[in-house]
C-alpha cells in the first residue's frame, strides 16, 4: 500500500485495486472507503506512519457497496468502535442481505472487470447509519452526502464545501484523464451523476480509482462530463 499526501489534512491509501482516504480533524480520523478485506492492517500502519493513532478512526463512510471499498470496514470498526455509514440503497448489499447489482459492461470493460473479481470477497458488513442525499456529516467543516446513482443504486459522493474537496467514489475515475467511472449498472444515471458532481464547487477531487486532482478539479470534471 502507498500512502500519498493530497493535502496536509488529507491522505490517500492506494492499494493494488482502488484506494481509501483519511481526513484529519485533529484527533478525529474519518475514513472515506476502507479497501478490500485484507486492507485493515495496512491502513492501521499507514495511519501510524503519519504519526497518528488509529483509535481516531471513529467513522467510516462507504461510497458504495463494492468489495474494494468496504472490505476492511468491519475489522476496523470492530477494532476502534467506528460507525459505518452507507447510502440506504447500497446498505443491504454491504450487509450481505442482497446481491451486489451486476454492471452492464461494454466489451472493453470486461478484462478490467475480471481483474477486479480477483479481489477477495468482502464479508457481510454492518451498516450503522443509512444515508440519504443532502445529509451533513460531522467532519471537514460539514461533509455533504451527494447521491450519485448509476455505478450502483446507492453510490454517493462526499463534498466538503468549506475545504472545496470532493470525494467522487467510482462515479468518476482518473486514468490519464478524468472519465466517467466504469462498471456501471445504469449508464444514463451514471452520466447524470457525473454532471451533478462536476457542478459542485471544488478545487480538489479524490477518485475511487486514479490519482486525485488538486488544482482546478471542477473545471476538469465539467470538461469531461460534457
């Protein structure tokens, strides 16, 4: 795992597939996503490597219910008493109560999707709080939940207006350039969600896959969203 500074108070944990983000509000260390089921120890080591105490992980916000995003959430939550949050439409898949919706794949996506399936299955994971669009979460000066269906029914972005930071989850990706996220269950919804995220005021964009943008991110998203 690589630990990459995005901002002084924001770090990215990058895994073989996907990534998670650590925000720092003093001793409070909310996570946005949690990597695959074997990522907990690496995340803990990454937090300690920043000179911080993993006990500060008291909140884990899941952008959606895919194995590379929630796999280690239960282990971390059990270790530190953290609350796990996910949108109400993806919460049943995270808990293992419903199957994860299958994407509608383009031919060029199939090899990439097959690689993702090599990740270990994620265990059924509790969701302590089910989120809805527009809710405010108590970190980053007020983190706003932005419902972004299309990748999955309950995909969300997290917008920190005060810091002009946006976490897109897999609704948007950056692979050399900013693109619509892949493996979508509903392409029309995904495009609409991309445009909604692009319209938000932000300078920094943190993606589920690909390096963050730290300058003029909103302009890059608007240009890519069309």
